[in-house]
C-alpha cells in the first residue's frame, strides 16, 4: 500500500471515530434531556434526534467511504470521494470551530482528516498526471 492509501485510511478512521464519539455524546448530553421534557410537541421530539444525528451519519459514512477507497475505487472515483467527504469534514470542522469558539477537540480532528484527504488527493492527481 502506498502513502496515498494510508492517508485515505487514516482520514477515514479519524472520521468514523469522530462520528461514533459525536453520536454517543449528542445522545447523552442533548437528545435525552430534550426528549425528557414533555413541553415539546411530538413532531419536535421526533425530529430532534434525526437532525442532531445527521452529521454523525454523514461523518461515519464518509469515513467508511475513505477507508474503502484504496481497496475498491479507481483514481477518478477516489478523487470524487475525497472531494465530497473532504467538503463534509471541512464544513464540520469550520462549524465546530466557530460554534464552540475553538473549545472543542472535534474541529481539530476533522481538520487533520481534511489535511490527510487533501494530501492524498493532491498526490493522487500528481500520480495520475505522470508526476510521480
């Protein structure tokens, strides 16, 4: 395996770890307290968990896609995966940094994953163009 493959795998592992940890914390610290209050309408009680776990699911599936990239995808599909997942992770990192004013480690982990994705994508493009 090349360093490109390992960069995709490492970024995917970081992303899936962040997603699982995020999901557990969100469930314990936000969803349970919200659902325990009976003052919310039933529609809100159904929507809150889905909306709060949306980013969890996106980050997890993105991580799985990145881990699978070296094993299942050609370079064009790998670049497409890198672009989409990289954008999801970058949006998460920026939103987390802004929303928590930097006091949360999630943005750092997602930023590291984005850096690995950018490294792998740039190296893959260079390799595809005959530069390596």
